C-alpha cells in the first residue's frame, strides 16, 4: 500500500468526521456559564398515588429539590427591607392526573399567620411577577396564586391581574397542608394537572410554565404581625415543567436515521463505481 | 501534500485555527455560529474554484471517490474505510437522538439589558444644575430609596438585592450608567421595570415605577448623586465646551 492510499484514507476520514462533527459542534453555542442555582422545578413523573397531603412523606426525600433565593418585596409600597425566609427548596411530582409541589423553608417560629404562596402565569400571555400588574408597553396576562396560611389550614385558589384585583376564585381546586418541625416549614400544595378553569394554570407534561414564590413570617413582634400583605419575601419568575412520559418513538427515529445514512453510503458508492466503469 | 482536496482541507484547518485562536488575541472571541459561517463560505469558495473545469473537479473528487469505492485498497486502508462506513450511520443516529431527546433545560432567554427608550425620553437634559447641594441631596435620596437594592456603594449589592433575577444594576460597572445618557436613567427610574419593552422582559424586573412615589425633581437629583457616587459620567453625544 502506497503513501498515496494512506493519504487518501486519512482525507476521507477527516472529511466525513469533520462534516458530521461540525454539524454537531457548531449547531448551537454552548449555554452561558451559570451559577449552581436552580432555574426550574421538575415535577417528577411517578406511578400511582402522590403524597398530596403529606409534607413529610418519604417519597419527597427521594427527589432532587430546586432551590431559589428570595428577596424582600420592594417593588411597590408597602415595602419591606428585610425578610425572614431567605430561600426555598422546591420539590414536585405528578402522576399524569394529579400534581403536588412541596415547599421547604427555614422559619424559626411556628406562627398562626405564617403563610406561603405559589404564583403561575396563566395561558400564553406574560404577566408581571407582582400580581400580574399592568406593564406599560406589553399587554400582560393574568396570574393564578395558590395561597396557604397556617391558621386557615387550607389553600385558597386565587387570581389577579394588577394591583387590588387579587380575589379568591369561584372554583377552588387546590389543597395544601403544612407541617412545622424544628425551624422548618414543609408545605405541600396539590391540584389536578388540568382543571378546565380558564383562570387556572393548566399543566401539560412536557410544557414549560412560569412560577414564582412568596412567603410571610407571621411572628408577632411588638404586638403586630411581622410580615403581612405586600410585606413578604418573593422570588422572580422561574420555570416549572411536569416530566413527560418516556417517549420510545425517539428510538424509532434513531434507527431510521441510521438506516438512511447506511442507504446513502450504499447508493453513493454504487454511483461512483458505475461512473468509474462508464 | 498537494492536490486540490488536500489544499482545501489545509485551508479549512488553517482558517479555523485563525478564527478560533489567533483572531481572539486581537479582538473579542467569535461566536461558534460565526466561525461556522466563515468556514462554510471558505469551503463553498473552494468547491466553486475546483469545479470550474472537468480536470480540476476530477482532481478534487478523485481521492474521495477512490477512498469510498475502496479501489486498490488493502490492509489498513480497507479497515479504515469499513470503520468510516460504520461510524457515519452511528453518528447520524447519535445526532438524531441528541436532537430529539427531551431537554431538562427551560427555553433560552435573550433579555435586552438596555432597550431603546420611548421617544419622549430621548435627549432630555437634567434641568437642575450640578451644584454640590444638588448632588448631596441626590445622594441622600439615593440612600433612602435606591441603596437597599443598588447598594450604598453603588455596586448593585444592597442588602435586599440577593434574590432578584435579574439582579439590580451595578452603577460602578463601566458597562451600565457610564454607557447611558441622563435621560435614559430618568426613563428607567420613572417608569421602572413595568415600563420596559417586551424584549427586556418587563415581567421579571422588580424596579419600582418611581413616578407614582417621587417627584421628577428628586429623580433628576438622584441621577446626579448616582453618577457622582459611582464615579461615572453620563454619556454625551456632543463635545463638551
């Protein structure tokens, strides 16, 4: 075998591998370096029942939590400059019908006015994280807020589109249970993924939705509740997605891709050979 | 090392090394998509050049054809050919899988940090003179209303800043207010996050709409105090006299 042949072989290798490699490598820029903090809550798909009313169920501890930092609500009056709840760990699961989200956060005292809330954008219109307040250049949408307060012992399913529009919905379909232990609240919210109510967020497995969180420390300080109303700890918008069922059709497409590529090779070589013969 | 095919390969490799490693020594690194575009143009040019005549086309395609058909190949060359024929479909399969496999990453966000202001805010001049009294008053107002998030040191690291996404602007960074005119700051302070256009994701910003709480005079003085405290100057378009 001569040098020329080796050279040809190497060239062929380089060409084919670079062609495929380049299409992989250049197809997209790598995502920018981010911090270790979460950007999304994953609702893990599970078979059977979910611990919708049990914040301390063992099933929760098997899930990887997302963690979000919280800020004092400074966007509109009445502001607050320092809050008790500094961050929240969020876990979620669903079974194709029902979903549950567990919020876990530190709060040194258990108080009647302790409260937590999850906020969602409803539909496809973007909504401001502060109760879907009006934006000046964009027509915003509505938000759906799931609110739990210790002394009420249940969840309230609410809607808002702008300040002073927060109200409890007619169709209440969210439930919540809280448990406080050694300086930690664990509050689980649950609801069917789909409700058919146009004011509710509808969760479809595989689709990304926007979610935000808020917390109130209900401790009594100098005769008054420490955090109430707009004085709360808040997060900005993050993402949530219900894990879709595994899609085995992907492997069919992979096999098809391999077959097409092999067929392409076969016909290419045959064509070149025929060209050389003629 | 001659022949049109070899020259093309060397040209492409050289071009890649130049764009990826040498050019960034003089300028900002090029995005991968731009490098890909330049390489595709280089390849296309070479193809056009070598397919001008039948002779050069044969020279260009000959080695590829000989390799693919296995003409006169034995030993290592034959093995390599089989390897390529096996690897290529597998790569296609892998590529198909990575494209179709469900991603755990949320949709990419492309936030414009300094979008264009509405027309009525373009070119406004600060109506208050830059006197020590005005600057001092501005700094006092800044301390009261802005510093909880933007920081007493104008660095975006106020005690309330931690949980925000996007984070409060760092005014001491030369990439923020030093790049902007005073009229731009006036707009952003007055209208806040909700005044942003769609490309700036107004639904995420916690910046208050200060026009409902502060008079314009205070806002102009806050801007003065902000530049002074951060050690920056507003951007101007004309030469100062």
